[in-house]
C-alpha cells in the first residue's frame, strides 16, 4: 500500500514540541517514520514528548526562541548532530490577549518576536547552504485570528498575519532550492489555549456557532501538519492552508 504522507527517513525540526500542536505534530510525524528534533524551554516537557515518539534517533533542545540572535547557532547545532532538515515546523508561541488600551509596544513586540521574528529567522537559518535537503518543507503555525481576529487579539492577530505575509516572498525565493514555505491557519484546537479560553469565561456555545464542525482534536492538527510536510503537498507553497472547522466560512 502506498502512503503519500510517508515521512520515512525525513528529519523534522519542530519548535514548541513540548506540548499542544507542536507535540502532536512530533508524535504523528514519528508514526509516519520521521526522525524528530524538538525545541522548547521546558526540559521536563521535552522529555515527556520524546517518550511519546515512535522509532529511534529523536533529540530535544532546550532553547528560548525569544532569543532570536541565537537561532542561527541553534540550527547549526541541530544539523550537525541530527543531519540536514527535511521539514521545519514553527509551533512555538503565546496566546495572551489584551484590550487596545493595554496593547503597548512591548506587548506587541513580545508577540512579534516569538511568532514572526523567530519564524523568519528559523527559515533564514534552515535555508542556509547544507542545512536543508532538497524538497524541504517549512511550515509556520498560524491562526484564523490572522484573518479575522476577535476583541483583545490585536497583538496576536498582527503577529500571525505577519507570518502569513512573509511566506509569499520567501516561497518564491526558496523555490530555486526546491524548498516550500507555508503557514496553517488553525481554528480553535483542543490545547491549553482552549482550556484557558473556557476557564476565563469564554462562550463555548458562541465559539461552536462559528466553528460549526467543532473544536479540532489535537491529533487532527498534527495530521494536517504532517500532510503539509509530506510529498502529498508537494505543489503547495506560498500559501496559508485554512484548517478551521468552518470558522472562516
């Protein structure tokens, strides 16, 4: 049987791999045969993720991606130890919301740094000579908020929108190296962000009226990422792939 999403022999680098969508992507990719390198700040959570992965040869790296100046050296270290990259998934991020009156430049920069600046620098470093294999796929985890944000999401929406915007020129430039660059705009996924939404008094009935196919199970989010990394998505680049349960329809 042919599996168009087979990732056997592929080296996938995933940021934010300690929990949520990043962890799910790592687990699902390992089930499809990939070797996984995960990056996050918490050693304990990274070790938990490694324990969930199938196969051998997986690695973890403790790093705070807010330190964008060190990302180039981080990527060099990963490539030196684990080999050239076939897939890059930037799932690290924050989901803090504030109303306009509290959205000061430092808060905007916090969002831009972890979502957009880190994503751009990861692409720059990964696409350097000998750091990625031909046919590599780079993927940023975006959100429907990048297209249609709600109240208090100004900083988050702006940062995710910047991720979506940058893939267009980057995809055109890196096509010469046969590298694809995309984002996925997820609707609400069953992660800690969803739990926080409920705990803070979020209206679940209203959410489900908009996202009428339901809240996305985290395993499905991981599968969507694996699709975009695989040969099945070979001709998708410079795009934002909408995976939203109907939220934007």
